[in-house]
């Protein structure tokens, strides 16, 4: 008879642990740097908090991503992008991130779009709303 109480207790604890873990899990995000311009970009680097990744060369209209960045780092308030244009000039821009993103996101791609005027815009795509995700 005593074994039943112990088994019930263990099952209850497992369920509470799973419920607690589900409630505290933040949304997942991935970062993508996109060359929206017509010229090649070199040494494209995205950094924030303790995250830094060099995406290398981006040809015109190409993008490169870093998957599961949100598993390792909380969503930053700001991010820094640095890159070199074909004329060998370095560019740096600090952009707002957190204020652009939905508060209750689940699974998104955050795009850092660099245009021909060396401006960066931040957009995002909710992966759950993609037609093939349903």
C-alpha cells in the first residue's frame, strides 16, 4: 500500500516539474543577416551581449542565419552589425531589437537587413504563420 503513495508522489512531482518548465520557457528565435543591396558585403558580423558571429561574405540579395540563438542568449535590447563594403570601408550600426519584436513570440527569425545606403533595418518573421508550418 505504501508503494502506491510513493509512486503517486513521484508522478505528481514529475508533472509539476514539466508544467513549471513549460511555463518558464521563452520563445525561440534565430538570427538572419541579409544583404538587401546590390553590392557584395564582407566580414559581416553581428554581436550583442555575449553573442558574436561572423557571417563572412554576403553576395547581393543573399542571407545567412544562425539557428537557435535564442536557446543560448536572451533577446537583446540592441545589436551591433559591422561589415566591409567593396570599397574597403568599414561600417557599423547599432540597432534596436527587443522593441521591434512581438512580446509573446514563439518561434521567429529576426532579420538584420543591410541596404545599399549602409542602413540596417530589423524585421522578423513568425515561423508559425508560414503556410507549410500548419
